[in-house]
C-alpha cells in the first residue's frame, strides 16, 4: 500500500481551509490506512487548530472513510484520492476514483448480505454529493464536528 501526500494544506483560519489530500494506491490495506489518516487529521485539527471534534465525529468520519474507500478500491481501477477538509463546523471527506459510474443506494433489504455502505454513509452524514468528473467521480460526505445538542444521531432533526 502506498499513500502519498498530495497537498498538506496550511491554515489561515477563516481564509484558507484546513485540508489534507492523500493519494492511495495498492491492496486492501488502504482501507485501514484511510481510517488512520482520518483519525490523525481530526486529532491534528484539535491539537494544532483548537477546533473541537466530538468522539462521535471521529468515529463517524472513520466509518464514512472506510465505506467510501472500500467502494473505490473494490469498483474502480487505479488510484484513489482522499481529501479531508474542515468547512465551518463540518469535516468534509472527499473521495475521488477513476470509475465514472455514480453509485446508487439500494433499497433497504434486511436479507441482503453486504452492499449497505452507501446507505450507511448517507444515513450518518449531514451532506452527501456525487459528482462526475472529466475522469472518474468525486464523492463528498459532510459530518458535523460536534454532537447535536438536541441529541439527533446525524445532526438532523428527527421526523
């Protein structure tokens, strides 16, 4: 597994995003490495920039990264770009891969084994976008850095 820093974003809070981009290539160990990169990024956000990050945000970010990188590794040939950035009170996880086919969440089916990753990601995020690129696609998931004071699991108000 190879992870190569592409851009180690500096920070001028308010002007420039806190950001890190890493190119991932290799075997399935990229999935575990991606989770570690997510944890390291959020820990650095706390330590170096004094931004609060809840344990739940840490856990959900690692889950989202795991699911998105797993899908990219499984379905797209070639490298994967993984980008973490802080945007306001959210962490954005952006995964680019070379496959132009946009994933579609399947209808809930308790009997189905596997293929629930996209459903999970969409359920725990405050924002989710799919974008076709000139080469491949880009998936962006936004996760609140702090727990919702109202207790909603995803930061959304319960229906």
